[in-house]
């Protein structure tokens, strides 16, 4: 089977990024449903040509962008290096699996074996997040995406402000420390 040098994973929600927002979070690779063959599948598109990125970004669900935030691109050589690591070789692989309806010739899957120890599963998810190169939607198109980016930024700011206000409330509720007075000095 011929594979391109990289694959693309769509980023549907902001919880797929870390607080830094330029790094993927392991939520981008949940591996939560095992197929009948005993392997968990996470859908990807192979980055075969210049059209693959736009094809991925143009996907919609019920008229809304399927990948609201953007995409993550992973270099295949980094995946191959991870697969060769001790303890992961028999637990992780990838495949090319084009879809007929709706047509997607780029489609494939990242595959994780069911039943592996939780530590190995988390290690794979974290490693995938670490090697993912984040590309925001606005890097590829302008007009329609501006609202998405602005709403994303506003949601992040709102979350940060809520956490700050909560911390401030907790700080205000703490009683002041008891003041200590020095005993009067005794005459010598």
C-alpha cells in the first residue's frame, strides 16, 4: 500500500487543543469505539495532494463546518518512529480506507489495538498530540471562517475570565490571617 508523507486529522472543537491553543490535546485522538476487528479507529485523510487539506476543511455536518477549528497534520515518519518504539509496535498502526459514500479517496484510519494497558493507550494519544502540527481554518480561507475564529477566541476568553472570577471569589471568602501581637517587653 502506498501512503503519503503525512496525514490530516480534523479539529472539531476547542477541547482538542491545549490551553496554549497551538498544541493538540489528546482529546483529538479519543480512540473510544473499537471496530468488529478489535481495533479502535480514528478517521484521518491522507495528504496525497494539494486538494486533500481543502477537502478535509470543506466537510460539513448539518450545514456546519465539521472541523470548526482547523486541522492537525502529522508526518508519517513520526508515526512510524512511534510504532517502532518498544511496547507500541503491536498496538498501533494506520491504514488507507477510501470511502464510497460520501466519496472520500483520501480516507484512512489510525488504529489502536483494543485491550492494551491504559498507560500504553494514553502514551499513544499523548504522542500523537505532541507530533501534530496545528493549522487553523483561517490559514486556508478568509471570509466564512472569521466568525468561527472570533467565536472561538471569545469562548476561550470567556472561559479564562470565568476561572479568574471564581479564583477571586474564593480568595475573597478566605478569612484574613490572625494577627499576631508581640507580648509587651518586660523590664530588666
